[in-house]
C-alpha cells in the first residue's frame, strides 16, 4: 500500500494493546503507513465505502509482535549441542562457528530466520549478530539487507567481544559498518551490542561505553549463575550493578535474560528504565533457570518476549514463546495465575515496544501509530470457537493461523506466505551454506 490508499482490516476481535483493549466486530483503518482509526467495522465501512477490506467476521486482529532478543547469526545451526548448558554450548558450537560467519551467511540466515518470525506475526526483531570480525570485509550489514528485502523492521547490533582475540579496532569497524547500513535503511535502527561483560576486556568495554552514548545498548545480563559469580569476582558487584556504576545504563538499554537477579538488581533495572527481554524457551533448553518475570513487572520494569537465536531456541516462533512464557511461570510457581494470556500478549506487543523504547510508534493499534498489524484466520479449526481472545492468541493459535501481516501498511505476509521472497529458494540456498559452515567450524 502506498500513497493515500486506505484499507480496513476487519476482525471479530481487534486486540489493541491499548484502551479499549478489545473492539468486538471491529476494524483498523490504515492510510498510507499509519493507523488512522480503530472502531466498529459497520461504522467505518459505512463512512468509508471505497476502502479495500481485508479479513473476515471471525478473524482476530492484533498489533505486530515484537521479538525483543535474537541472533540471526545462529540461523543455520539449528538442532546441535542440545545437551549442553550455556557455557558448554558456547564452547562447543558458537565459538567454533563465529570465525566463519560472513556477509552471505548473515544475509541468507536472516532471510531464513526472518521469514519464520514473520510467519508467527513478528514485525520487529531486535537482533544481536555474534561473529568474529573478518579481514575480507564486514559481516553484519547482510542482516540489514535481508530485513529490507523481507520488509521487516529491525533493531540491529553486533555482539562484540574480544575474549577470542579480536582486535578492538576491528570490532569498532564492524560496529561502524552495521551502523551505516542501518542508517541507510528505512526499516532498521542500530544499537551497540555487548555480547556479555565477561566477553569484553576492560579496554573494549570502555570503548563500548563511549560508542553507546546516544545510540542505545543491547546486552546479555545475568543469564546464568556462573556469569554473576565471574563478574562478582572480577568487579565485586553483580553485572547489573557494574553496568549502573560505570554509566552503561545512561544509554537506553535492552538486557536479555536477567534470570539470576535479586531484589537490588530489579530495583536498578527499574530505576534506570532498562528493558528486559525474557527468553523462556532458550532458558529452558540451556537449563539456565526461570526469570522472575512477575517480580520484574511488579517493580515497573518493561518486559518483552524474545525468541532468541536458532541455535538455542531452534524454532523461531513468537507464538510458541508467548505460550511457554506463561506455562513456565505457572509450573515453576505452582500457581495458575502467575502469568496470564493477556499478560504475555501485552509483553509480546506494547511491553516489548516499551522495553525497546519504540512505544510511541509501535506496539499497539492506536491512531497515529505505524500500521504494523497481524490478522489471524478466524475460519481455521483452532480458532473456530473464541471465548477469550487473549487466551486464544496465547494458548490456542499457532503460527499456522497467522494469515496476513502488514508492516508500515504494506502486506508482507499473505495467506501465510511471504510476499517479497521465495521461502523454498531461501531454504535451498541455506542448506549449502549450512553444510559448508559446519565443515569449516569442525562441528559434527
């Protein structure tokens, strides 16, 4: 959709992530790349009879989902090293692979992972590409190129670390290359990536602090107990306390995981308005633990949901992550009210937008916001009977029920198929690259 063309996106239940939370027999009117109005379908269609109508009387309509943490660098290495905890997994898989990731792998891997996210309703992915700087040119701009081709929004970062011997000047050059690519993109924005405090020397961390001013930060924080112990021994405080004391949180920050945190850590996150990306599936696969999501929400911390990378959470499915986020808290606490369907729906929409600081433009269906919208097929068997629309999105629907996705008012997924790229071609191209990558890395 371009220019001043107008569209009505219709649904039996329009879930706004705003007030009112649900519009029954409603529609979203989109003009250009913005939402103009949300209201009754009968009233809007009577006032705008020439608008093109998408959706039917049984559909569910939601804001686009926001994936607050992931790694397109892992797109080609699914299903490997599944019996290892985090540091073992990094040593067995991520470390050997990182030196061999190049621009082509970044591009194809982002197409592969991005299409899967799009098919589960993701319209914005906050990514950290973890690789080693290469002498033959930067790697990470391939992520931006692929996101632009799919038509998906991205907040992109390079997961910088020098513990494997990378030179600081090469790391900063990779940051610069990705920042330039994002600046030239209509859909992507840049943040400074810090793989983890333990992955950076004091010298690189000082450079990261300097470079992050005014740009924002994406960092892993307190994912496992060993990380907290490591930083305490090195600096005398938790990683979160260290980030606060050194001024990192003066820049807008999204922190992934935050599993092993105490009350003081939670208060610091709230005081500095640090967003948290909760990654329930990867935390379970890597046996990292259970993040205290209800306590973070009670403290006023903005918490979003992350799908995480395809090597730790092999299925890049936001709807699955929403369901698991709720179930994990319930079984951990033996309390069915720990995290409701509506809670995780809000975390996947406006909560994720707030965690990333983009809630003025994204995360809810409100007049003036960018038209990032998802339509679920209400004629599917799974959604034949919708009694609680939030529960239907969080617990009943799967990615197969995602019928259409609009980003900036443009249809980028139609009939569950991406509009701009051929998924079969992407899958075939990825197989050759994946085989070569694993051979070079020496990973069986």
